[in-house]
């Protein structure tokens, strides 16, 4: 089944403890992206990647890192999480450009 | 970066009534996409509009792209309870960049 998977789905952590949210797609998509969703603010793009080793900042990249070493994986790294990074995170992928994105199920993160 | 305004933020309708959400940009858009997110779910791609004045239909959903390519609308005829969710528009950065900006969404509630 064609899908985007994210792990973990739920995470509670404490300020400053490094964490990684994994994202994987099995559709051989070139484009991948991370978003955060907060009430009243919609979806905001954190980082995106056009292909392996090609990444670029979205609108809210501060406090996040990404890497694209393989086409299928696009992990999101929070080196030193803070409470303002408490949010619902979505990974997405698309076949070529960003026009038709397929979203993962989401990761709900709480930073205490 | 790219900005897009989406209105209204919320809409409650009686089942069977029509519903419309609008997205407006101050700049000319290359294209626009629409997504639907069911409560507790992830965004799902609905459609992309590319041409000036384009109108596309999906059953009871009608999507329009303005003549000046600065605005778009999604109209649902005779809403059903299955239409409940948040509808987002999404636009891409200018100059061929694959940065994506989502509207803040319109949350639709359908009263049976």
C-alpha cells in the first residue's frame, strides 16, 4: 500500500532532550516536506527536500534540522526541544514538485 | 514569503445548505491546491487549479481559480455530514521554488 509513515505517533518529552521524528514513503517520491499544525495557524512548512541531499527552509525552520540521505526517508530532528515546539507534525511527499502532496498520519509532540 | 488569506475561519451549516470558502493572495499565483482534513486526520489532496478562470468539479464540490490568478474558491452544494472537516488552500512560492504556504483553513461543521 502506498503510504507515508511517521514514528512515533505520540511523544512526550522534556525541554532540551534531543529527539528525532522519522518519516518514510514507499512511493519513490522526490519531494518531501515537514509541517507543523497549530490551532488558528494552519499548516506551516518547516523544511522541504527536492531530492536526496537537497533540502531547503520553509517558513518556520528555527529549532529544527532535517536530512535526506535516502530518497525514502526524511527525518525531522529537534536538537534541543522547547515548549513552543509542542505541536502536531505532518510529513508529506509528492511525486515531483509540491503540487500533489500525500501526508503521513501525524506526530503529536508535547514538550514539557 | 508568500501569503494567502482564507475566509471564513469557521462555518456552521445545516445539512443540505451550501458552503463556500475563499482564498485570496496579493500576488499572482502559478497554481493553487485544495486539501481536506477530517477531524483527527491528516490533510488529503483534493485538486489543483492552474489556468486562469479554471473551474473544476468533483461531484458536489466546485473549485474555481480567479481570472487574475489571485483568488480561488471551493463551493460545496447541499452539504452532507461527510463534508465535515477543515478545508485548506495551498500555494507555492514564486520563481519555481517548491516552498508551500497553506491558508489558515476553514473549519466546516454540518448540523444534521
